[in-house]
C-alpha cells in the first residue's frame, strides 16, 4: 500500500471515528438536556419548602414525577448551577418534560398558584390550622400576628376585631406566600368585599363593617339554618335600635369559653365579660367567630319585622320560634325548657 492510499485510508478512519465521537457526544448531550425524562401519567406537583434539600428533591422527582434518569437531571442541574440554589414553591411537572425544561422551571421559581379555601371558622386557631394545611406557612406565625396588638392596629383592627379581616372564600395564592404576604392579601380581599354598596348598606343600619361582622358572627352562631339568618339579623337590629340588650346566648358561650353548652344557666349569665350581652347592652367588642359571607350579607339585607325575641324550637330541629311580645316568648321558652327537662339536658 503506497503512502497516498495509506493516508487516505487513515483519514477515512479518523473521519469515521470523529463522526462516531461527535455523534455519541451529541446523543449523550441530547439524553441529558433534551430527551424526555419525566413520565408520570398525569401532571404532578412538586413542593419545595425551606427544609427540603437537594437529595430529597431528587427523590421526590423520582417517586412523584417518575424521573427515569435522575443522574442526568443531577448532572444538568450542576451545569446550570441549580442544585445548590433551590427556590421554594409549588411546581407543575407535566408528562414528557425534559431535564432542561424542569431545571429552568425550578430555577426560575415560576410556580403555579394553589386554590386556598377556608370556610367560616369558630376561632382564629381553627382558621390558622386550615390555612397552614394548604400553604407552606406556619399557623403559629399567623397567630402571632393576630395576637400582636401593634400589628392589628396597623391593619385597622384590634386583637378583639381582627377576626373580621378574614372573608371566607376561595383564593388563588402562591403556596410559599409569607405570613405577611398572606395578611396583606386578606386585607386586599377585605377591602374588595367592603365595596361602596356594602358600606352604604352598613351605614343605613348605623353599623361599621366591623360591627356588621360582629353581628353576623352572632347570627351564624344562633342558627344552623341559613334561611333564618336574615330573620335573626332583623331581630337583633330591632333590639339595638330599641336599646334592648341583645341577650344572645352565643355571646355567653364565648365569654364562658365553651360553645358546647346546650343550656345556659343563671351562673353563666352572671359572668362579668364585655361579651356577656345579658349584662352589657349593645354589641360585644368584636366577632365571636369568623362569619361567612352569607351571614354578613344576611345582616346587610336583614328581614324587616317586629320580632324582639327568639327561642329554639322544642322539637330540637335547630329552628327557632320568634316572638314580638315577652309573653309570647315566655310561652315558647317554657316549652323549650320542658323539652330539655324531658331529655335530662341540664
């Protein structure tokens, strides 16, 4: 073989070898960067909190997002300087995503909002528990803020009235929202709820928005029957206008600290508390629960009537007998007390 043929043959072999090397490198890079690597059967959500480290994240990607080659994901993350810079949040991984897409998603912090839902709650502790079960934040951090009189004042409330800030509904928020961010969002929603139309309705019944919340909380505690809300609201507004103490049993239960009471006794009525509406006229210092939108609207759109008294029905249906006169009310109350006695509820 002459030199020319030898060098041609050698050049050809080198070309083939170079092609194979480049092809292998290209295939290797493709598998690491662009090849689909996440094969869950449906979109999944990856949650990264402040306690999650790199190893736990990779384990979650394998377990939840069905990452086929976690080593390639780790390698690309190192190249893109992500593995040491995790960002908290809730991230949506869809089937067929590649490593580059996932790293860019996680590194950018581009997360999907959650639909946070909370209903009317009896206590702030209960609200904090519901919220913290759906978000990254701590319920204790929320409670510390609501117990801070300086912070409450900065929001336009007191520790006694701060429950009025929260309007039960469904909201879209980021999972890693901070406690301060959450409270700011609640204030925004509060201001949106109390639009000019609702404020005007409150003025017409001579109440502030916080006082409406306070009365709504009593109305909601009085009955589980939502169709009774406007009737009960009208009854208490009648008493307020007439200067008659509300004498609302739920406020006594709140003062006692026991909502499970089924029978209010004389000893309960003697408790010296501004929430005891048998002792003190007018509204108590603040809401006795976080009222629902339905009870708030029931106060603003109360039913006009002449009722001044109410008593639970003796059939224990959860409904009430309403009365205009004290004599009629006493008859209703006697029937209810007799039913309690028959059932030995003391």
